[in-house]
């Protein structure tokens, strides 16, 4: 077993691919906030390919802000920024590659000025983000900037030493404007409909409260491309580390395991140039909206659709649910009967084939994804993935019974017990409020999630019917009743 560092790369097993480029020659021009599993299985991999192709001006400087980022700082520091990506194909075959594109990492609380200097450096041309659906401070119901997290609120009062991503972005853009330096592009890679538009709303909203002239400059000069990102990436566990060690002989403090499938559709809209992403598998388009609606309303909403019902029935993994014909049929019917009618035409995509490819990916035991991972912060995810489908179907008089059953299952899930009496994996920043709403039978009235949608009579009737079915039949019985 070989401890992963720059010095030990040549000692790795022959079946572990590794950077073939000189990492000491790589210069950073991309700064990324939120170096987690998904970033390291997605954007960092595409950039690794760019570097291997000789585009050595596009290295990544990772930035962590949250207390849990300390562990990533320490892992990357110990391994010279290197980590192992293991991809699993549906047939169970695996490939391992050491990724070398993160050549610098800054933990912001260690030295806030170092992060600001990096962002203000003319060499920084793109700032990318994976800060989760709830990290932008944009209200789901109204679409306006309405932050509630302590760091952003503190920075709005005084951003001289930022605590939040928005504080760092706006402070750095102010420095660039003052110094006559062209602005970087803000490139969101989060699973949010219109992620670039959401990032723009957040940055402009923050800037407007501090300096309206700065906000006007940002609005005119900074680009916020929308993107659609897709690669199922379970959280790294001790079992992941042990498996990488046993199978590939690599002692890696924080490897990443993902499915072999990957997709990145990105609007070609940049403030200060971009790398030749199209040469390494990124699809550059003028409008990403049709692709992201497809992904969010089919893949991401299906994650929510399977997870609450699956957990209530006693399941724990994605593949065991999706290998069950009852659940697979439920997901297929949701996608065809409720989600697809809300989509725009997607150039180059056969939606029926896409649905079947999703079911095959979900059913892959090799990936080992968990239902618990998919229900973290459901109050952020449901309004972005499932509720837009409900809203659109209510507007055109279409079916919502599958979506209503998912929402009813979420409510039962929030009560804290599966049908077998086991605790449900509750993890939501709004958990106390949500459980109070469930106890009072006012979940649909909880405006941070439902906005005005909860007052819709057709939704309330469908929700009540679905909940009654769950109570009397259980999750599997309620699904069978729909079928």
C-alpha cells in the first residue's frame, strides 16, 4: 500500500492512472469555492484533462470556508493536492485515476486576505462554485436575495474580513474594479435551475446593499453562465477508503468514488476568456435551460421521489430501490406522466432513452449510493427539483398524483420513523420548523418551501389523499395503488 503524495506517484500500481504533466508548471486561473466530492469527481476531472492536453494555465485553487472544510484542507495538504478518483461502470468494472488539477488550497479562516488577494489577482479568470442549493441566499418562493445565514448577514454589515462566499466574491470584485482589473466569471456548478442566474441574483443583491455603483458595474461586466452538471457521487466513507486501498493499493485520506457517467453542459458566456472545455468533453451551448430542466426534473426529482418512499419502506440504498420493479415503475411513470410534459425540446436528446438510462444508472449496485445522502436538506432540494413540476402541471391541468405521494412521504419521513420503527435519517437546516409544521398539519403552509403553491386546492386534495393512502397501505401499497 502506497501513501499518496507527489513523491510516491511513480510507486503506484500500474492500473492506477496518474498525472502525466508537470504539476510544478501549472498556473492557477480558476478559484473554486466548495471542494467536496462532486467538484472533485466533475469539474476538477475535466480540468485535469485540460492540463494533460497542455493547457497548463488553467489549474485550480480550492477554497474552503466552512468548519468542515478543515478536514479537506488537511487531507489535500498531506497529499500535495492529489486524490484518487474511482469510477464504477454499471457492469461493476472500476477505473482509478489520481487527479492533479487542484494545485493550491486555501482555508479562508486561516488567512482571509490570502483568499481576497487570490480572487483579485489578474491571473484569476474564473471563480466556480459548489456551495449547495441553500448557499446562495436566494428565496425559493420569490426568487429574490434574502439571506438568512449568519456569515452572509455579518458580511452585509461589514465585509472587511469576509465570512461568506458572497462576501469574498463582492469584496474581490470591488478590488478589481478599483484597480482597473477586468472581472472574473462566476461559474456555478450547483444543482439548481438557472444556477448562473441564481448566482447573479445573489451577487448583485449583496453588492446592491453595500455599493449600488459596484452593483451596476457587476451587472454590466460580470458573466454568470448557467450550467447543467451530472455525475452521481456518493459521499466518501471509511469503507470507500478501505476499498481503494484494497483494490488499488493507494492509501488516500479522501478518495472519491463516482459513477462512470459524466455530463457537463455549459453556456459559452465568460467575462475573461475560458479554457477549451469543448476539447475535454464539455458541451458548450448558447442556452442550457432545456438540458438543465431535463436533468433537474427527471434525475434530481427522481432522487427525491425514490428516497422518502424507499426509506419509509425500509430500504437504504439507491440500487435496491431501483432494482425493485414496483419502485422502478413508479419512477418511470412519474417521469413520463408528470415531468416530461413540463420540459422544453432538448436538442440531441431522446427523452424516452434518457429515462431508461437514468433507471439503469440508478440500479447500478457498483456505485453504492445511499438514500440518506439524497434527503439531506430536502427543504432546499424539493422546491428546486420537484415543486416546479407540480406548479407547471397544476397550471396545465395535468397529473400530480406521483409528486403528491412524494410530498406526503416527505411529511411522514419528517415524523422520524420508518414503517419498521427505525429512525429516519433526518438532516435539514430547517428541521425544527418542518417538524413543527408536520405536527400541526400545516406542512403545505410552510412558505419557505411551498410559497403560495401550498394554498392550491388541487395540490392540497392530492396531498391529503396520498397521505391517507400512505397511512393505510404503507409506501409500497400506496405506490401499487397508483399503478
